[in-house]
């Protein structure tokens, strides 16, 4: 596929991916409004993010396999239609519990949609165009991560037709309808060379295992950290081991598992997964805690919060093009630089928030956000290419699913762990100090930032174990 048709097909897939990834973070800036309107608890706010990213991650590997077997174009379009319906249901949710449930459905639809992008690109684009397409996807991934809070703030401030926070979900519907209309005309159909039987048992095992791991992390504070919660966590880790054993057994019997153990033997792929989950894992929790700090702690509106985050998006856009263009000759250096730049931005934000008695002004915050965006744009496009480099074409959907699954599950874990650190720091003792609530929320944010910075430093160390350059994935 080449020419204008290929460009239009890529545009459709990138728009759908942008919308899907946008919904990971767009809820963050709306969290205070949702909490006030639906009387949501702190744990429920975490679940509004974690339920989406968890179900998205759990659907990705299975979605890649279903697309490989039944047609990537077909699965992409059906998933996009389901995503639109689920988005409308989110907009109509009457309670926090209902919103969490339909967010899970929305994430599952996205989980089946995203792997088809990888599969269609790998099967339909020439090698040179393929490298550029993956770079464009990486840039979109980075941009979507930071555009959510800005767009969410704009929609809430505009209060279109009195919809308030519900507009952040309604906006998906016309975008999805347009994507369906264009995609039905321009997207090519492709399949894996051999059709296989879906590993339903493996898909269920990994979904339940991840849920059991995250459940006590999010709810532990409300439960009072009982021994039973740690037992649930341990059972989840044990079930992950059972899942891996099941996948290896299927492979020995000549069956096709949802996660091919052969993928884990590709060293750049597995090392890249570690680097990727560290790099992307903290983004959702970062914007959740930052949004709550800016609105509840410093008294900013949702729109003002979006404006604070805007320089992050600008910085990301400036460097993402360079990251995509220079990824092949200087991949590792760019990724390490991006990760360390992000770590530096988190350290500076800690310095601004540590004295919560005085709310920082716009320009100091904007400078920190801009620096973080520069780091994200440098690293994100490169990591996508590094992780997928060298993966055989027959594993296109599965490899893309594994990559996105690890990122999304890492994001859900980040919301669970770092969100818990933040909310645990909102103690009555700190709240009673002079300068509350600024001191209260500034103290909580300052507790999170060192952990955020540490994840990026660890990501840089993991990236150092990758090849110096990236290569075009082989067919």
C-alpha cells in the first residue's frame, strides 16, 4: 500500500489510537469535577483511571491474536464502534460505580483496537514507510499522554450545552463515527499466514492475575492494609506464574498462546519492555496527582490546570519529530537523554511543591512542564521502535499487543502505587498546618515526585542495555 491511500489509512489509525490513548489521561483533569458530581471517593478516582488502563492492557494481547486470525481491518472497525458506544455510556453514567464499569468496557474495546494498528502497518507498508509510521505512532502516543489534561480542561471550562465533565466522553463519538466512515473505505485487510485457535484460558488467567495484583494496591488504604489484602496480591503473582506455565505448555503442544514465549527470548524486546514500562508507567498517575494538586491545592480551575500542562504538550511536539527522525542512528542516546530529562523535571517539580505554604506561579510550573515534555518527546518515539525491532512479521499483532499491554498495565500499577502514596500523604495533621490546603496538597505531591524521578532514572539504566541504534523490524 502506498500513496495517498496509505497516508489516509495511517491517519485513520493514528486518530483512533490518539483517541484511545487520550482517554487514559483526559479523566485526570476532570477528577475533581467528577468526584463532586458523583460523590466519588479517592479510591474510586483511582479506579476510573486504573479500570480503563487495566482492561485496555488485558485486551491488547488477545486483541492482537483475534486480529491476526479474523482480519485486522474487521476487528479494528468493530472495536472502534464499541469504543464509541462505551464512550456514550460513560457520558451518561449516573454514579461513580457505573462510570468505573463502563470505563472498563471502553478500555477493553480500545484493547482490541490498538494492536490492529501495529498489524496493519507491519503487513501493508513498505520497510521505509513502516519505520516512519512507527515513529508517527510513537509521537502520537507521547502527544496523547499530555493532550488529555489540556483538552479535558478546555471542555470542562467551556461547559458545552451544560454537559460539564461529561463532554470529555461525548467528544469521542463523532470522532469515532468519522473514523468508521473513512476506515471502511481505505483500510486494507490482512491476516496472519495461519489461523489459530484462541487461547481463552490464557486470556482469562492474565486478566484475573493482574486484577488481583492491582486490587489491594488501590483498595488497601480503604481496607486498612489487612493481611488478607497482601494474600490477594500474592495470589495474583502466583496466578501470573501459572499463566506463563500454561503458555509454555500450549507452545509445547503446538498450540498458539496469547503470549508466545518465543517473544520473551528476543533480548532487545524483553529489555525494551522493562524500559518502556518504567518510562510510560508513571504518566497517568503523574497527571492525576498533579491535577488534584493544582485544583484542590492551589485553587486553579480545570482550564487553568490545562494551561499549566500545555507547555508539556508543546515540549513533546518539539522533540518528538527529532526523536522519530534520529531514532535509527541515535536511538539509545536519545532515549536515555529523554528519560533523564524527565527525571530532572520531576525533581524540579518536587522543589516547587515542597514548600506548600506558597502556591507556585504559572511560569515556574510551565518551565518544569516544558522540560518534561522535551524529555517525553525525545524518548517515546524511539522506544516503540526499539521494542519492536527484530520481531518477526508473523508476530506483528501479538508483539504490538505485548508492548501496549505492558505499558498500560504499568500505567494501572502506577496509578495504584503512586496514587496511594499521594492520597496517604493527605493526612489530617498536615491538613491542619498553616497554609492548608496548599500545604496539604503540596506535601502530598512532594512525596510522589522522588518516586516518579526514580522510575525515569531506572528506565535510563534499562535503556543502556539496549542496542545503540534501532533497526527496521524484519518481516
